[in-house]
C-alpha cells in the first residue's frame, strides 16, 4: 500500500509516493533527514496499479520507501545508483523527460 500526494507545480504535477509503513516517521543519517511526519507526505492510500497510471501523468516523482522506490526502478525511471539511503530507507527523486 502506498500513500500518494499530488501537488501541482508551474511545470506539471509532482507525485509524492511513500510506503505506508514509513509514513509518519523520521529517519536521520548524519546531516541527511527524511521527515515523513511532515504534511508534505500526507495523501491518499492507493494500490500499485493506480500509482502506475499517475506516474505516467507526472512531471516529477518523489519516491520514499522500499516499495515506492522499487516501483520507480521497475518502471525504468530510477537507476539503482541514484537511490539515496537514509537509515536503510530508500529515497529517489525523478524529473520526467
């Protein structure tokens, strides 16, 4: 299960996809932090197939959690070398072409 927030930007939709099991938590690694308790990450619950459709309509992707980032990898938008790990929580950001 994913938590998905859609945010309109001047250049297109930003899709924030977060694994439900990490939402509401804070992860820190040195100076880097993922504050998943921030309202930025709040959205609606969605299944994988729903998220896949929205990804194709988005300009920007903000993926956090093992399943969310893996979805980006599986769809060919995220390269493993570009995944940021903070306390074993993967995070990736994508600008769609």
